[in-house]
C-alpha cells in the first residue's frame, strides 16, 4: 500500500523546486494534492506531473501574502477531496538582501509576510479541517539559516528561525488534537531559487554546492521530498515539534560559502523574488 493512500495535501510553492518535487512524490504515494502557487504555468505543469505519477492534483492560484488566498487553498482541498490531512507551508524566496543598514523596512516586512506570516496562517486555517479529520500533519520549510548565523541573508535567516520556533510552540498546542507540527531545515539545495542568481545557472550552482558540506554533492528536491513524505506519513505519527535537518552534514561541519565558494546572492542586490519571476 502506498504511504499516503487516500490522504489530502495542500502544498504552497508547489509549482517549482522542492515543492513541486514533493507534490509529485506525494501523488506517487497515493495523495490527492492541491498545488498552491502564484506561478500558473508551472502550477498547471505540476498538476500534470502529479497525475502522471499516479495521483490526483488540482492547481489553486495562491498568493501566500494573502490570508484569504491561503484559506481558499485549504477550502479547495476540502471541496475537491473532502478533507485535509497534510499542510506543507513551503512557499518561499530569498527576500530582502543587504546589510542591516541597507535593508528597507518595506523589504523586511515583505520577507516576513512570505516566510513567516504565511506559515502562521497556513497552520491557523489547517487546524479546523484537521480536527474534523481526526488529526493531521503540518510541515513547514525552514532552513539551516534559521539554526545558525551566516547561512543566508539576514532577514531570511531571522524569518526561518521564527518558523522553527513557531513549529515548536504550535506542536505543543496542537498535539492533544493529534495534529503534528514539524519543519524541515534544508541545506544547500540546487533549486531555481538558488541557481537563478549564479552566472552559468544550474550546472555552476551544483559545482558550488558540491563543496559546502561533508557529503560532496548538492542537495536536491528529492532529498527534501523524502523527509516531507516521512513527516506526512503515519511512519512519523509520534514525531512532532521537530526541526528536521536535511543538509548533507552542513550543520555538523560545512564550509557554507567559504573555501572559495561564492554566495549565490548578488552583491548589491536589494531583493530576490520568486524563482519564476525574471529579475
């Protein structure tokens, strides 16, 4: 039997990168998936990929800065498939770039709206539907940048640290209702969010990311999808309040962007938006 047979999942940011890979993996394991994203073309393509992988999926246009839009994605899952079992708060971007002095309050707020406030909203509106279903699994994408300094842009790092702590607090509150809350802390994953910033694109990004952690290869969407599948499935039914590090050993003793590896975020840039938007 497939590990998510009959379960219903909403995945934000599922039109590309880690979210898309996870959506296809969930579909292949029997889940019904709502692809919630701003990227219409990528979202519709992701739906086709999910169906080719043996599952059901629909696309829901979703701006995660909108509380109404996130609730609508959850409502769409219930309308299409009758319930909600899994909420994966995954949508993200690098956001505000620069030193503390250079970052504007407007870009700081935009970063937090997408990376932290949207996670809170996704958790908030999942609760009633998961309660009706007798429980569920809420997963959010954090980062190793939320666990240590210097592993990402400053506002991004602080927002991801917030996701880690929100995960722990929500897990305590929701555990008695059989709702599990966990987050994933990826290391150097070679997705469009990273390689769009590097001259030479994906192949060059992969070479850079091969050098920053003990396991000498860049992380992939499949690495994150495997952890998300574990957290979504009944295999992790006694796991909650955790920040699951998936980083090839980076936190144990990696180089980050030292040792000759350049940061993927452009010097002098002020903002890094969604991967499908051309800068």
